[in-house]
C-alpha cells in the first residue's frame, strides 16, 4: 500500500481591525506539486472579489476534474475510445441549512466516443469512474453524475 500526501500553502495579509465589511478576502494558495500560486477570494456573496475563484467553486471544480480523470482511466483500461469530455457542473449552498455546506454537486458531462461504441457500456464506465473518484469519496456532499453520451 502506498500513502499519498498532499500539501498546500495559503497566505493572506492585511487587517481585520476595521471589521467584517472592510477586510480583503483576496489571498493566494498553491499546491506544492506546481508551486504556482493561484489568487483566490471569497464568494462575492461573502464580500469576495468576483475576479478570483472561491473555495466553494474550487470544490465543485475538483469534483468535476476528479470524475473526468477517473472516467478516462477506466475507459482507457476498458479499451473504449473517448474523443471528448466536457462537463458543466454546478452546486448550491443554502444558508438556511445548518451546518452550512454545499448541498449537492451535479456533474453533467457530455462524452463523445468513437461512432459504434456501446453507450450503455460507457454509462457503466462513468459509474465505475464515479465509484473510483477520490474527491467524491472524500466528501459528505452527494455528487450526482448525469452523463450524455454522443458519437463523434
């Protein structure tokens, strides 16, 4: 068995002395794999800068990216020729529900496969990819995957 470790660096500086309404939510974060910093902020609903991604958006992006990678891996191992994969994912967070958190992440990939590929088999592989997705397996939030499979 191998244990995989991940580390990130996050930094912010400024002052919260003037109260909640005034301090900057903009900060940087970097995954040690790349070392390249990414400028982040809070969701605009929480006084963040809409020009930068929020942790909530990055959570949805992580779930979508992980599903893509897990599906491509199982499809490749199964010998299925996937030509294109595009996902428009969304999630909601209801402040009225305690504790506040992302309710459901809904992934809607449109998957293009070589003409003549068995779409039912591809749907099974999407499900298998979901079962193997590390991010979905790490969340208490439900991740739904509703694929559309088309011939290329």
